[in-house]
C-alpha cells in the first residue's frame, strides 16, 4: 500500500547478522526488510527503499563465488551502509581496494577515530571499542571517500562519502559488544537516509488496521486462537479493524499443555469481546496421527486437519473466507529466504494444505516477536499473555520423538507441567525463552526403582535463552532447579525413569526436537 513506510533493505550476504541488523533498525523505529543479495537493482528499486544496508557475511571478497550485489544498487540514489563483508564489497565495487592484509581481527577491537569523523562516528571519542570479525581489509578507499577510522592493524575501519550517501564500516554495529553501535545505526538512518523514527507501536497498529480493512472489506473473518501472544495480538488487530466480522476459534487438538484449553477460554472471556467457538477435536487429530512418527508428516497432518476444522466452522457458523494467522517475520524469513535452507515446515507458513478454502490474513507477517509483544501491550493485552513463552502450533506432537499416542501425550504433558512449574517457582520464566520437555517414546533404558528393575522412557528437558528464536543458547539452569525437575519427573510421571538435559545451542540444534 502506498502509505506503508518505505523500507530500509538489509541485503543478506549470507550471515545470520542480517536479521539482527534488521531488528536494530526496527529498534531505531524505522521499518526494515531483509532481501536476498541476488536481487537486481531494478528489483531493489521496485521496493522503494529509503536506505540499503549490506550485511556482513562469512565469505571473503576474494572468493570467486563470494556473494555479490548488482553494481546498479549504488546508482539508485539511495543511501547505502556497508558492514563488514558489505564494507569490503562496497570498497571493491566503487573503485577502492581490498587487500589480504594478514590483519585478522576477531572480537573486541579499538578503533581510532579520524577527525572530522563524518556522519556515522560523530558520537565517538578518539578511541573506542567495537566488535570485529574479518580477515581481509580495505586498504584504499574509493575516490571521494573520507576515511573516518582506523585500527592498529587496518588503515580503513570506517569511511564515507556523505555527498553520495555512501557509508561503510568494517566493524559490526548490530552486536551488543559494540557499545556505540546503535548510535552508528541511528546516524545512518536519521542523517544518512533522512528518516524519521516513526515505526512506532501506534503507527504499526494503524498501518496493520488499514491493510486488514483493505484486504477483507466487509467479509467475515475467522481467527485461530492458540492462547499464545501471536494469535492474541493478531486477533486484536483484526478486531480493531473489522469488529464484529471477526469470529475466534480455539481448536483443542489434544496436543496442548496441561490445563491450556480451559485457560484459553477463561482468559479469552476476560479480555476479549469477540465470540469464541471452542472445537473439541482431540479424537480426530489423534486418529489421523496414529502410527505416524515422521516429524514433517506430523506437521503436515496437523496443518491439514486444522484447516479442515476451520472450513467446517466457517461452513456452520459464518461463511468466512478469510483466516487470520499469527505468522511472524522470522517464520517468513526461515521458510522463504533463498540463503536459508528450509529446516522445518513451520505450521504457520509451510504446513498448510494447498487446497484450502481460505485466504490468509497475516497482520504480524512483518513483525519480530518483541514488536508483537510491544504492540500487544499497546492494545491492552495483559502481561500474562504478552510475556508468554512461545509454543509451537503442532503442540506436543513435535515434542514426542515417536508416535503421538494418548499414553505418550500423558507422559510429555505431565513432565512439561513440572518443568514449567519449577521454572516459574525459580523466577526464571522471563529470562528463559522456552522451557519444556521432549519424550523419547522410541527409546527405553534400564533403571532401578525401589527393589525393581525398570525399562522405561527418557524425558529430555530443553531450556533455552534467545532473542528471536533464530539462534539460541541452552540455559545454564541452576543445578538445584535441574535436580528438582529430575526427581519430580521420575517420581510423578509413570513410564519415565530417566531425565536428561539438552545442552545443544541453535545452531547446530533447533529449539524443538522435531
Ligand atoms: P525451531 O525448533 O525451528 O523453533 O528452532 C523456533 C521457534 O519456533 C517455534 N516453533 C513453531 N511455532 N509453529 C509455530 O507457531 C510451528 O510449527 C513451530 N515449530 C517451532 C519454536 O517453539 C521456537 O520458539
């Protein structure tokens, strides 16, 4: 739509940093989007960018197949910021020189600011700490560029040609290890690109509301509620946009956590003035899942069955043609980008059947999780929903390695309740991104309980810290918490005789096991 803010495009040169850069731009209240590096200048221009950022990347500009950008990108009259690999690429493509200087800098590094410090580094003292990660370095700036910083090892740690709107830095401004990194980002956005910090919750909401209205007109809309923050915020936005045209549906697929269906109904009644249809569909989901152990098949079956349930609800209740989904920007990037391999078909994006009768309404498609939370708070959602930990659409089905039977669900559900309770009791629920359990239904191990031998299943406890689920660290939980979880699970969950703690980060692991 025409009055949608023009994006700052983050050109993904193959690093996980692209998403972090896009988030930092949003934190400066400017709208950003990530795009693959092989877009042509014409395709880039069609997105009407207000600025372009070339991300870092693991490649070297010397490598013959290192990622490139269309040289026309520099001729669009749009300000460009090169970061790390993007810095070297910009230098090389504009007539400067990159040398194999032998100067490797990894981690915290001091830069020396050269006065006048230009636009980007004007907030910096003479010497300041930044985060570096590079082998090669720019040894000659392109004509017209002013060198604004060096290090002990490289002559050109930052350079710019503000007249042409070209800015370029060897260090990473997006990581927290560069204390003044966000100041650099803001100088580029506000001064380099002349943007205003107007991507605020109020504007995000207004923009979303307008687009929803434009998309659905006077038609009826269904929204799947899961109890999580995403679907709640999506529902509130749609409600704000089209009011009584919205009906919310909670599908109890039998794959929920302990007490969840009641909780959803109760919270919903308290905070929403929207009709809620509660569909009890456990039997049909479990029947479809019988004997299925392959993770992707589970996801596909659940996604498909969801839609069939919604089609029935639409048929019986409203005749709705539109279905609201709480798809977030990271889901879009993870399932769609050219550089990222398709790791899992996320139920929100990839797991839906082709032949469904609905057009999707995805009001959160451009938002990161933290933005969804801020928007939710702005819309008046209570803390308990806004700060809720994420829970996957296919529910406990992807937390059972093996068949999704009632018995296996009973074990994983009971163990999960214990883990959540203990995390809550230790006051850790807001410092951990997710804390949950996985049941290894296909594995049994020998144990001893009382006087007897046991031969039962292991439960894996998974607890991670993360900012956006794209990367995650295993949480260094206190031993006492792990100890309580372990003894309670073994004591209270029949069928489980062993508890393991998953100490894999993402990457190389994913957060969920399936
Ligand atoms: P992974 O396992 O890919 O998960 O590291 C990243 C984040 O996404 C959540 N997740 C899902 N969310 N539908 C969802 O709505 C899904 O199918 C799904 N699968 C994973 C996961 O819990 C984590 O927060």
